């Protein structure tokens, strides 16, 4: 197995022999929705496009569900993007039809397995790479997905945890696996100051001096591993010591999960402490990190957790779970705190320590600097370049 070190420095004096390459990145959805996989795919597309320009390669991003006009041209030119707007048969047919022209095919999700297998059959010299994120690939897989794992030339895993799960669960060759951590999107507005935005304080009826815990996650009744329910239970105890504490729980929810969360809030008598925001627009994301004193997501099922590095890029301390890929996001404890997700006392203690630590502007700047030194797109591109060449 191989680990690509995102923070590793590459010598500009090294000379490589480049050959013409035709690279295609296939995705389910990249621009028409926002989520961890979509964010990662945008950064991957942007990095590959920059490398293609640098080395005179051919690169194109091909999306099954995005429409052609969904492309965000900051990431790559519209000419380098093809969106099929959910025309699945056409998407598969044209992708396979062009198999002979492709040198490297990168699949952003295991659900694209059929395309990868067919291209490999038609063009055995084509290198097939698969991005392995998390729960979509940890458990049992269909025949075609297992076939893809066995024929893939590279499996790029977003964390060490995901890599070990893939190797152990599916018994694939460890030498085909590489860790390539996610990084902070180059196009998010990294804050220079860490003042709490007044418009959000007013919206949520919070004072700037109140301790604020923040969680951002998809809140789904089908994904009961995120740990926000554990935070709600702990808030019941924390409000004794911090009577002004607020827990801002953000993210799109389904109705079943909303009912469960409401019942949990009532059961723990924290109606005045928990603020359920619903979906947050991208243009308010950074401000929500800034409003908080601490980011907490004690999940048990993160493949990596882009949200952790986004929080730290905003100078926000983080607490995560210690049973999943979140460990990579905090560099094994160097950048944040990991706790046992099922241990409420451990979670309470970690939050208490964090809230009792008065963060200065310099402290938050240090958190930001350490995060960006590790998880930046320049390092990501160097790692991709080393993998391709």
C-alpha cells in the first residue's frame, strides 16, 4: 500500500519525462449539489485541470446528474465539462464508446463501477482509478463493484481508516491502495479576522459572549451515526455550568429525523439551548463557523470529514470521533480532539476543556495556519502529479 503525504514537499529540481495523457474524471454529481463528495470532486477536477494545462494533457470532467450549465467555471472551463442531466443510458454509452481514447479514468464513486469495468474490458491499457470515500465502500458490495475493486489500478482512499476498511473488508491488493486526504477548497473565503457576524447573532438571538457549539452535518434518518444526538444529551449537563450555552445544529434534515431531534430536545429539556437551523447556503457557511467557539461532530461513520478542515480553516477548534476517518482530518490529534463517540462523559469533558480555554485571535490564527499548511490544494496537486507520472 502507499500513502501520499499531502504535506510532503517536492523538489522543483526533479525532472520528469512526461508523455501525452488523456484523463477523464467521471462523477455522479459535482456542481448541482453540495456535500463532502461533491466538494472533493470539485477540488479534484480543478487540480487535474491545472495539471493538464501544465503538462499539455487532455482532461475532462463528465457528470451523470449535472446539467451542462451547472458547471462552475472557477473550477474548470465549460469546454472541459460534460453534464448529462440524469440521461443515464446516454452517459454510460458515450463514456464506454470513447474508451479507446482514454489513458486514465478516475471514478469519483463506487456507483460508477459499471463504466470502469466496461472501459477496462474494451481498453485494457487504460488505467482505472477509484476514489474511496467511506460508508459507500466499507460494507458488502455487488458483483460489479467487487469486480471494479479487483481490476482498479489505483484505489485512492480519502483516509487511512477508509483504506484499511477497504483492504480488510474486500481483500484487495494493498499495493493498489493509496491514501489521498481531502483538502480545503481553494475557492472558499478563508477569514482573516475571527469576529462573530452580527447578522447571525441577531438571527439566532445570541449574544457574542455566550458559549456557542456548532455542528454542521447532513441530518438523515438513514444515517444515525453522526453523533449530534449525543451532543444534545451532553448539553443537558453542560447548561448547568454554562447557563448561557447555545448549540447551533445545522444541516438539511428529513422529516423523520427532524421529529426524532425535536423529541430528543424535549426529552433533555434543552429547548432554549438548541438551535436547529436547517440547510445553510454556501455563502453563509464561513460565517457560521465564525459564530462558534467550538465545532463538535462525534461521528462514527466519516470517511474523512471535510467539514472538520473547513472549521479549522476558520480558526475553530474541533472535537470528532475516534472510530472513523475523522482522525486523518485532525492529523491523529495534532489539530483537534478525538473522543469515543458513545462515551457521553468523555464528550462532556472534552467540550468543557475547550470552552474553559479562552481562545485568542492568535490561537485561532494558529489553528487556521496549521490546517492550511497541511490540507491545501498545492500539496494535493503535487500528490496527484506524483501518482499520475
